[in-house]
C-alpha cells in the first residue's frame, strides 16, 4: 500500500531490548520481547502472582531465575518459549519416568499428561492437584472410560450417591485405596488383591482388605465362630465357607467396593465371565436371606441356625 512503512524485525528487537521498564512491562503480556540476561521472571511488573505461595508449590516456581528449568526458550534472550505438550514430557527432566512404564499405569501417565491432574506451579491441594479429591477424579470418571489396557471402567459418578458407601469412597479419599500413577496390582490398588474371580484365602492374597479391616483374617480363616462375624448361621462362619476353599469367591463377588443400596455393601449384581448375575439380599435383625444366581435361596440366623439344602465346592485341602 502506498505510503505504508514496516519496521524491520531486527530494529524492533533493539527497541524492545532498550525500552523503559514500563514499556517492557506493557509488552510482557505478549511474546517475542527481549529479556536481559539474569533477569528474574518474577517481579512487581511480571508474573507477580508467582511469588504468592500456595500451601504446596514447586520450588522452582518461586524463584524467577529458575523458570527456564521448565520453560525452554525458543530464542535465547527472547520471551518466546517452546509450548508444553504430551510428546515433550519435560516433567521427567527431574521426575523419574521409569516407574511409569508398566501395564498398570493410569491413563494420564501412559500419555505423559501430568498437567491433567497437577498444577505445575502451586496449589492449595496436596501433591499440587488441580482440585481436591474426589472432584479431580470424577472429572474423568463421571462417564465410562477405557483404561490404559483397553478395559471399560464404569461411571463412578453414577454410584457416588448410593444409600450406603464404603467409608473411604464416601469421604472422597480415592488415593487411600488406589495409587494414582502406576502399580501392577489389580485396579492399581495399593496392596495385594486377587484379579481373578476365584481365589483361595491367604493373608497375603487379601492384603489390601486386611490393611484396614484389621480383624478380617479372623472372619475368613476360622470355620466356626460365635462372635467374629455377623455373617454366620449359628456359629458356622459363612465368610469362611465362601472364601476359604479351593475355588473361594473373592470379596467383590458379593460386596461392592464403592457403594450399594443394599446393607453391608452387598451387590445388586455381579459379573461372571461375560454374564451379569443378580443378587437378591434381605437383612434381618439376627440374620438374613440371600438368593444369588449362583445357588438356591438360603437363610441364616445367628440365634436360631437354619437348615439349608445346598451343594458347595470342596473346602481347602
């Protein structure tokens, strides 16, 4: 266009380099202005909010001369940085990535998407989480999703308001049971728990459950007991009969690990192979009635034992 004039990029660079602090401060909202060597990124004019420490923070985020530890310049001395993306996991310049390479890793870990869960500078939530638990977890687990191994995970949000909930789940303490990064155990649980439907009882096999339910080993290892469990027919320990056998049923066969509308977290249904089988359960003052798809209706009573005609698989040994 006639009469137009363009400032060469080199002279624009020089102008920005020698400009007054006020001009530089105004330009700080934009890219490609000059940065003098040794200049702190945190000042009253630039990124001042970084100095306002949260309860939890990255040490580097409070020192304006350490920003380039994470923010890599495109051109030395110029305010232009290489964008962070999942193919450039610079978090691993400091944090060890070796533990994130097994099959049980969390989906964000599998794709090096650290910033989906963590704030890179500071947070009022422990571990620099973006939001508190369970809000953060339900940001993804509000709908059905696939895990890193292609398995479909249910929509946890749908069951969070059930009548009765497992205490850690009710209080939103997801990481009390699940490790958020990686682990080779079933469902990334923080202790051993059987992945298969059948598992004969040992303390080691059920280490996860025993870590909180301290006396549970008495419920599961003694054939008869007058006090250790309410799930008994007279003194016959029905937990023992279900679990402590060659083809023992795991806890999750009958109990839901998050919540249920039934008492004692008894499931409404359970998965067996590709089938979903129903459970009808009724609790009484001294016992109950159970009618699952795996056996005929049975009743139990702690005060007045009930005779049930039922075939069972052999006990251990």
